[in-house]
C-alpha cells in the first residue's frame, strides 16, 4: 500500500511487532498475561487429574480452582508447591506433583507454553531442570519418579512425545482441549495488545 507504517512493537518500541514477539517474547506481558495462559492450561490438566483420582471438583474445568494439596486414599496431589530437600536444588517447584504411596511412585508435571519454535528445546530443559529434584525425592521419599513435561506452543504446536508423556498421568487427557486452552490464552493476549494505541 506504500504507506509509512511503524513496524516496531506498539508497546515496547524496541522489537519488531511480530506474532512471535507478542505471544511469547515480551517481558512486560510475561508477568501477567503469559502466566495466566500457563495457569489455565495447568488448571485444565489439574481438573482432569482430580476427576481421574476421584477428588471432588466442580462441573466445569474453567471454573476449577486448584487447591494447594488434594488427597484421595493413598494419593496426594500438590499444586505449585515447593519441595523442601536437604540438599539445595534449583528446580523444586513443578506445577503438579502426584505422590502415590501405594504404588510407590511420584510424578512431576510441569507445563510450558513457549514460542512454537521452542517446544522441543523446552521439553529437554524441563527434564534436566527437575532431574536433581527427582534424585532427592527418590532418596527422601523412597518413591520411583517420573518427569512429565507438558509443552504446548503459544499457537498450539506440541512435541511428538506429548501423547506418550500424558499417558503417565492419571486420566486420558485431550491434547486438543489443552491446545485450545493455550490458543484461547494467546488470542486474549493478542486482542489486548491490538487494542493499545500504536
């Protein structure tokens, strides 16, 4: 159209205003909007796990408010709780911890909604991040551990291993629903940014 249009981000004025920048590369938005998108995906997952374990929940997942600690029989589920260990570990707060005393297992679930180009890299990062914590859990609680990274890109891209990863978590999870939750969060972020004056 041969119009002089500013291509820098209307909010930060430093980076090019691309979808990638707005959906996952803008530090000011990260504190609130990206966190809200992440928490919605986590809440959806938490709700499904509660249903599978027989933990009392409300009818709709999107009004579900995860409790810090849920217990049902031999299973304890922790939401966003730090694990205190004798040795200091850098990653000690996964999104969800499912501790099954009967089966002697502990599952660490951590959710990330990065830029689509980073989904594979983030999966590897999460596995490495919680390795030290898992060793400490095995030593303290005498439980066999599993790390479950749930990586869903800002526009719904997932890793090839996501389906297999989710099989280790109670309940049959709908990847489509988790993708939809992430995409709706991204859509909300874009909508808010576009309402701002350039």
